[in-house]
C-alpha cells in the first residue's frame, strides 16, 4: 500500500504535529529552496532492515590496444574495479571515485593527490558524488551503507543504512540526499540533521532516480517499468506512468532536460520514452528496428537502453544501446538522425555542456566523442585494459575522467580542432 498522503508526522511522545511549509509560492531561487527545505517535515524513520559486464574482445586484443595510452594521468589507488566517478560541480578540480575495494577517494584532478579516503563501507562503493555546493561528498555501497563526508574537514558527518542501494542523488540546491532501494522505497534525508522521509511504492526495485532542477520533484523508475513523478514536499506521486504508456521492462536510466519539463527514460525493453513532467504524459517513444520482438516478454530478446541524455543547445537526444548503437534522434520530429556504431556495448553517454558533442564509454575500454550534427566520430581515447564503467567530463569539455574494471581511473585531455 502506498502511504503517500501524509503531510505531517507525529514526533516522539506527545509533542505537537508540525505543519509542512508551502514550497509552491512563486518561483523561488536556490537560496529560498534551501531555506524552505529546512522546514519540510520528514517521516521519523530508523534504520531499515538490515553482472559483471563481459567485453567482446579477448584479453590479448584489449591488452594490445591498451599499449596505446592516450591519458594524461592515471589514478591507481583503488585495488578493485572502479564503478563510479563524479566531479565537484563548483570548481571541477576534484574527483570522487568509488570501487570494488569498499572505498571512495576524493582526489585532485591535476595531480591525483588524495584529499579524503572514505572508509567504513561493507561492500563495493557504487555511488559517490558531491553536493551542489561541493562542500559534501556522499558515498554509498551495494549493501545500503550511505556515508556523508565534509570535504574541507575530511570528517564523516552522517551515516545511515538502508536496504540494498540502487541509486543515490543530491538535491540540486540544498543539503538533501535522495536514495532508491531494492524494496521500492525512495528515501530523503536532510544532512547532517538526518531528518528522514520515505516515498513508498509497490515492492519492486527503485532502479533509477533523479531530482528535477526545480528542487520540488523527483522522477523515479522501477523494475516493473513504472515511472513516478514525486512531490518532495507532499510526499505523494503526482504522476504514475505504467501499463501501455509505461515500459515493459525494468528502467535502466533516466535524464531530464535543462528546465526539468521533459524526462527521457530507458529500459531493458529496448525503448526510450519522453515524458512531460507537468502533465505526466508520454510524448515520445524511441526504439531501433531489430530491438525487442513485438509481443515478446523475454528480456533476452531486447536490445537494452543503457544510457540517455538531452543536448543542451540543439533539439536532439541521444540513446545508447547494449548492442553498441548510439542513436541520435531529433526531439521535435522524433526521427532517427544518426546511428553511431560501436564494436561493443555502450555503458554510459554524456553530452558536453555547451556543444553538440556527445561522448560514450564502452565495454571495449575506449572513450569516444561524436558530433551529433554529422554523426561522425570526432576522436577516440584508449588506455584502459578493461571496460569503462563510468566517466565524467568537465564544464569546458577539456577533460574526461574514466573509471574502469581494470582498477584504474584515467584523466584524458580532450583535443578538438575547433577548440
């Protein structure tokens, strides 16, 4: 049963019930939102009850190619596969990486100096990211242990344990952390106070989630193909997209456009869907021919969508598929513009902040840059001896930082003739 109608919660003992403040007056700026969230009521909650991708090349082939190392610098403190990397949003000068060695490291991109070692995790760290103002880092492991660290003082300021962790996200303009777990819940905490609110849905995994830029809503995807738009203040789902409108398989990824009015979702069913977050309507659907067979319920038959994203400067979207296809679609006509073929499955894509270049990382260990206007590959960077599992690009699109199954993180200097 959903328990999403509560707008206030009872405190311990006979203390009064606190009223929820109204977040919906006019359009607030980031500071107003941060202040407002100070007063949002959170449900009182205690701690919850307590496949490797295979490349398509032989190791010999990958090692031969890896003799070519285009990177400027290699960070090699991790002793297991590195699953995630993100840059601090304010200066882009610090990276945080999380790995199979149950650790996250915060380090300087220019020289690899470790500023903070995030320890005390019980399992692989699969989520590690900076808060909106770069002052805090959250690290989360597969078992559900989440920790928050203050970068300046290098101290752990908060920790909490949930069920198996699927995703972790900072609020876009306040010290508020969101997480999705395999029991279908989304959690929200004020940091460091730890006030907690849960957003309950049917008992299937919450596989992906994102706070929208307005700071008032979050979009969450689930294992059964459902997408929910949550009101973070009220605690209720304003839109539920499921059935024929929804996906026919687990959500794998989602992204929103700059103002949060549109969300793009990807699924193992081989489809990407475009959803209007205001109306909750599906306004577009994208799939390649040769994807999932019509009427097929077998996920093995489908060409899973692994990553999606919006171009900031042109009405284009990119959809990355497990079969190695990067598809560039026109947003308004929904026509396939370009099909950029990779030799192995794509893991992740990212558009540059202010250009029509989209980058991909792949199971073959290469990072590639594509010009979405022409569909041509701009450049390719090698150096890893295993698949790249995540990457981040700085604002100027001059650097890429890649995390790999070879236990290494590499910093690549991105060169283009038009720079």
